[in-house]
C-alpha cells in the first residue's frame, strides 16, 4: 500500500518542524479530521499544530476539501491555516 504525502504550510509547518512527511495511507473512508487526530496523538509539534483542527484547512491532491472529507485514494494531503488577506 502506498504512503500518503503530507505537506504543511505556515504555522503548521513551523510547529511540526518540517514541510512534509510520508505516512502510511489510512483506509479510504478515514476522514482528514480523523487522521489529524491520530497525528496529534504523536505529541510534540504534531500535538501543537493539530490542537485546534477547526483552525485548519486542507487540500487533497491540490483540491480544497472540508476536514470531514474521506481521504480516499489521494496521494497528497496539504494542511494549512486559513489564508488571510492583507
């Protein structure tokens, strides 16, 4: 089974200490929110970055999706804070 590439941006990247990592692909019906909860259990920077999932946005294979979306057969999951103007 192929891995899932996780890509992090902005303060999520800073908290975790890297801009990407590979994880074992979860079952297709696992949601992004559920995967984030599992990652947060690793502690350290992951716990800090994923402590408030409601403040995160996600994209599967470069398409914005809600956190309750199943991961399906995506090869890349990007996680980032909301984009703000300025």
